[in-house]
C-alpha cells in the first residue's frame, strides 16, 4: 500500500502544481498574459524591427563600398585593329660617281591588320567608392530614418499602453458585472421572500394587504428576475471581452482574485497636463514627425549643392596573346580619381521640393497645437471624472448604509402589518439602487484612472493587491 500511497501523493502534488493559472487571476497577471499573447504587440514589434532595419540601411547607404567583379568572355574571333593610309617618303639625294642623283619623294600606301588580343579574355577587378560630400543629403536621410525608428518605438509603446488600458478596463468590468449579478440575485431573493410574505398575509385575510399588493409583488419579482438574466449575460460577456483583450482563445475559463480597494489619487491637474505633454505617445510621435520634417527640408535643399565622390579600382587581365592591347604593361593596373556632380539647372524642381517640405512641416506644427489643446482637454475631463467618482463613492457609501437600515425597518414593520406593501417594495428598490450606484461609481473611478494612465503614457496608479 505504501507505493500506491506515494504514487497518489505525487499525482496530487503534480495536479496542484499544474493548476489552471487563470484561477484567482490578478490584474498584474492578466496584463502579463496580454503582453505575451496579444497579436497587436507582435505587429508593432515587427514594425519597429522594420524601422530599425531601414535606419541601418540609411546609415550604410553613404558608407564606403568595395566591390569585386570577375568574368570570362569568348568572342567569335580574335579582335584586331585595322590601319589604312599612305606614307609620304622624303626627297633623297643619292651620291654616285657621276654626282648626286636626286630622288623625289613618293606616296607609299599602307594597309595593316594588327591583332589586339586573343578571343578568350578573363578579367578580375576590385572597385572602391566613397562619397566625400553630399550637400547634406546623407545627414538628412539618416536623420529621417532615425526619427522613423523612434516613431515606430512610440507606436509600440502606444500599443502596449492600449493593451494595458483595455485589460484594466475589462478586468474591472468583470468585477463590476459580477457585483451587479450578485446584487440582482440578492434583490431577487429579497423580493421572493417579500412575495411569499405578502402571499401569506393575503391568504390570511389581512386588512392591510390587498390583491393589488399581491400582484405588485408578483410583478416586481418577475421584473427583477428578468434583470438578473440581463446581469448574467453582461457578466459572461465581460469575461469574454477580458479573455479577448488578453489574447487568449475564446471560452477560456477564468476566475478573478478579490477586488482590491480603490486606489488613492491626489495629483494636481497642472502636473498631469505637463506629464502628458512629456510622455503621451501621440504627442511624442507628432514631435518626432516635426523633427523628421526638418530633415526632409534639409534633404530637399541638398539638391542645390554638388555631390563629390572618390573612386578607385585595381584590375587583372588574362589573355593568351602577349602583345597587342593586353601587353605586359596593360595586363594589370589601378586607377584613382575624384568625381563631382552638380545640377546647375533643373527647371525649379529643387525649389518645389523645398517648398513642399516646408509646407509639410507647417502642417505638422499646426496639428501639434491642436493636439496639445485636445490632449489637455482630455486630461482635464479624466481628472474631473475621477474627482466626481470619488465624491459619488463617498456619498453612495452613506446612502447605501441608510438604505439598508431603511429596508430592514420596513420589512420588520411589514411583518407586523404596520406599513403598506408599496413602501416595502420602495425600500427594497432604493437599497438596490444605492448599492448599484456605489458599484457604478467605483467602476467609473477605475475606468477613469485607466484612461488617464493611457493618456499620460505611464502608469500613474495601478489596481494591485
């Protein structure tokens, strides 16, 4: 029996260690899972990798380059050089015993076919190029590529903030809908008890309970039961929304850890707006776009200036013919030189490119002003929502305590036939309403904090145990 008991203990420990990680799920764990599984983060990472590669490409585009070329060619026949013409011989004086004899110069025709090289030629060469001066185009393109990589990095951060915000909102939404489902269930239980009590009083011919009271309790119970079904639907749907925000498959089972207390909040509006201007991803992306537009202007202006480059090469030729074009002096060698290219007239093309780049920068600067004003307004809206929700939470806590005491007093008085049925129903409804208002205010507070954290571009407060 001991080996069997040992095996059972091992299996129990293994099953415990392999428990579902989504049981008693905390907010931090939900965010961690979303960062690992959400596909939008993978897409933003791919975009960042592409931007980084484009930056490296821009850095390498104007660097020194060394290339190797080699080839073997066979022509249809040996290559020759034809020379045809006449050569004028000079006038001569030939000495003879009889005296000098003059010889007049004559034209001498010449038709020559000179072999240049054999039909089979092999050649190898190393070529080196290096731009010495580009008129600022190199720095401009590299600057734009660098800003593009930084914009992609801000895009990724924005996506991460969106994922975190959505997970926080849906996580808190699950807690809220579960509270509302439990409240609807408790309210239904109380109305069913009230219905049973009303039925007994009515059947016992109570003088204060009439048939209209009996029907009123029946109607209220039926309506509350319908509201419970709606609350259950919302609870299930909010769980699926959380699962989707975490990047998990549909119908993944999960249970949440206990809800944490409401986080404190004592920030000043001016500080929040300043932080948003410094850390908000949309704001940072637009700032980087303005800087990239400045580099775009520099690139366009480089068209006014020349480009200067250094070129060098060395080569080696193999050919069976030892004379002709590829003689011993020409079979190998090297060259080095400096070249310049300058567009002196381009029909106004460069001027138009500069004007377009400057207009694009002005457009981005105007959009930056609009974004600053809109972002400040959104921060103020979230700030006011948080303040409103905190006050509502405090007021609803007091109202909930009063409503609970009022409901208990009415139920006891109803049992003694001291109050009417509608008063008890009203007390039940008021207590449920105040409890729902308390849950809603707490949920709105957490949602406003999540929205504010997203707009600030950093975690101001987190709902952590």
